[in-house]
């Protein structure tokens, strides 16, 4: 039997996005705003820190978001997903977010299934400072209110090559 001791626990919700994964997505989307970062792990010059409280702000531009996955109240993942969807409807904001692929939840069906693109991560990314790769499936959700270049496209990202493979769902 596999030993999962410690793999599902986290003392922090502030894990840094794997750089290779971010770089592949940045090359594809050209981000200019990081919505959940700090001065040490920001992926864009412009960013919101925990102190800024991105959930209380208006989002503009081509935004990257690696939100806290756990938490409760205002830090609950479902609230971040709903906010990303709503902000992207403004036509001056696109949001690309790295989140668990929780396809059994209401928020996944209410918001993620309305995304312009959904990427499924092949492999287990290891976040900055983590001992193990994440033991849950991850996805990248792209809500596009800027150029709406695609609609309901499903793709795969390979962690070994950081390549994005596109495929159509019929």
C-alpha cells in the first residue's frame, strides 16, 4: 500500500507556481498581472499580495492566478473561481488559473465548464519548496474576456516537456 503520510497536509497556502509550467503558459498567454503573489514569488511585475486582497479589487489585463487551494471563508477556492469567472466577463480581463481538477464540485460545473480553455496537467507538479508533487489532479482554467480566441477547448500540458498539446472535445 502506498504511503501518503504528509502528502495531503500543508502548513502553508502560499506555494510558488512551478516555473517551467508558468513559463509555458506565459509564452502562450503573455501575462501582465499576478493576482495572488508576494514580492518573492511574483510571476509578473504587477501583482496583488495577500495584504492587497485581490478578491476585493477589480482585475484588468491578462492575469495569472495560483490561488490558495484550501482555506475557508473568503479564501475558499470556490470564491476565487467565481471571482475569476466574473472578472473575465468585463471584456478587459482574462484570467488563467492553476487549480485542482475538482470535477465533482458545483463550482467546477457552474464556472470552470464555461471556460474558454481547460488544460489538464499530465504529471504531478512540484511547487516551489515542496518535497513531493501534488497528489491531486490539476488543471489550468482560462477565462478570456479580452480576445476570446477560443471556446471550450480542452488541452493537456506535459510537465516533462512543458509543452501544451491541444485536442478537441466533440
